[in-house]
C-alpha cells in the first residue's frame, strides 16, 4: 500500500475534532480536486510501498488509540481490508476518510465521507486530461448511500460559495436517511483568513438548516503544513 506519511496530530475535522490521532495517509487518488490540500497524494503522488505489518508497527509506535486512514483515496487499495482488520484487533478506534466514489468491505468505527461538489472539478487548462474524468467520477451517490447505511458515518462537504451550500441541500434531498446532525459543512481554503471569510456566512447557514459547521480547526491550530 503506497503511503505518503504516517504521523501523530490532533483531528481538526468532524465528530472527533480535538482527538489525538495517528494519521495514515495513502498516496493515490481517482479524483483531481482543483483545491486539493494534499497534492502530494493526488496531482503529484509520492510515498513508499509499505506492507500491512510495516504500517501497523509504525501506527502502534505512537501509542494513540485513534487512527485515521486518509488520502488520497484509501479505498483504491485492497490492502485497506487487512489493514483495518489488524488495527481493530489491536484495539484502535478507526476512521476511514473517503470521497465516497469506491466501496470496500472494511472494518471501521467511523466512515467519514466527503462527497465532491461541482466546485471541485478542475478547469480544462489545469486538469491535464482530468477534467472529464473527475467530473464523471466525483458523484457516486449509490456508493455514498451504501456507505452511510453500513457504517457509523459523517458527511463532510467543502464549501466556497453560497451556490455550493445550496448544492449541498439539494444533494441531501436525494439521501433521505441522512441525519443532519452528522452532516458537516467546511470552508474551502488553506489559510485562516479565507476560512474566516467563508465562516462569516456559512456558520449561520448551517445553523439555519440543521447542519454542523466545521471550521477545519487544524489549520487554525497549525497552519497549512504537512504532518498536521
């Protein structure tokens, strides 16, 4: 399994915000979001091929109960199945972060699904062949529905504009079983100033529609830096 990095930090998004966690970041993605904040796992993938044993050993060395397998897109890797089994046997609380375009029957405690809105699609100029591929792949609602029906879940949407926020509401109408207390809206950006500019209107929008506002707290704590 190609891994870009394994590190200990504090979860800055979703239901477990503030929780000390070990992050296992898979390298490789089937999407190319134009605002991707981890391009070293998507546009310019890097990392090492590690065995499940190697990954588990590195995770356990941190002596932290909560583990987050993220990416990139970890569902690209069949090794995710035995990795999750091993980590759960070791007593880890396991979160899987995915864009919801692929399904593997994995064991986890929280399925964190971040469906990609229209705002994620790169332009033809920047995409280098990825514009149409990304657009055709990003919205796999049947897979999202399957994931949230099989697991304890949260949905996280990256929002940059009022148009994006309204798109989320339309999206949720097609998933009637979703509980809005598990739906997070997060501002798009990698610096605190931009996040705050969006938060000014997005937080009240979430409050008005029974959704959860997520400020992407790790950027406020650490800035936009790898290993955080």
